[in-house]
């Protein structure tokens, strides 16, 4: 039967020479590659002393944002939970009571907001879906833990510090990528 393409190659089946049987050229080639790596810059970083530069599109730990007056931006619309492909976000809405105008921006707020970091795939769709810029992914790693319960972050863990009472920690938590409206 005739081949459909002309890409076939004839295989040379002649016996190996003594030099080829000793594999010296192949060993020398491998050793030269190994020796060339001795003189290259080491990719290792001493972590606590040096920080690794991240890509501008790095997505880390989730943050619940506040406005300039310290009120929570989240209105519990649920768009972030709906947009999450891993179904890692759980929230419950509640109505704002009279006298809580300084705590919540809108009439409705998230009474319970949880993110299961074991399910989160850090895709950033929750950040894109939020119409109030209430949730964003910071430049912070998710810390390692030993129990599964510590990977479920509640609203208190995710909420950014109050800009009025803690302005230094608020600016630090904002980072360089946060949207400042």
C-alpha cells in the first residue's frame, strides 16, 4: 500500500561502532550541559529576606473593600457567588437597620460572606462581576494551614481595615492593584 504523505524516513539499521557503543560522545554532551548550569544565575530566592517579584496579573487572597468613609461596599447582590465557577462563595443578605448608615453603604448588606479557599481557583471572575468594586484579589499569598476549617474565610477575615481608624493598615491592605474610587 502506498503512503499518503512523503514524511516517512528510512531507518538506518547498521551496527554501532566501538566509539558509539561506549557512549562517550553522549556522556560528554550531557556533562557539558550540566557544567554550563554551574555558571548561570541561581533561581533560588531567600524568601523572608527577599520578596519575589510577581506578575501584575497575580491573584492572591480575596479582600472585601470599604469606601473612603469606612462603610462596607458589598451590597450582597450575589453576582460574585453566581460568577464563581467553583462555587466557593457563600453569602446571606440582610437589611440595614436605622442607625447603621455609618456601617453599610446601601440598604442591603452581606450579613454572612464566606469564601472556601480550598475550592477557589483564583480565576478573578468574582472581582469582575462585582458592580460595587467590593471584592478584589490582593497581592497576598493564601497562608498554609493544617485544618480544613481555617481555609474558610469569613467576612471578618476578608474585610479591609477601616480607613478612618487605621489609615496605615488600610493603605497597606489596598496594595497597588486595588481600585480606588
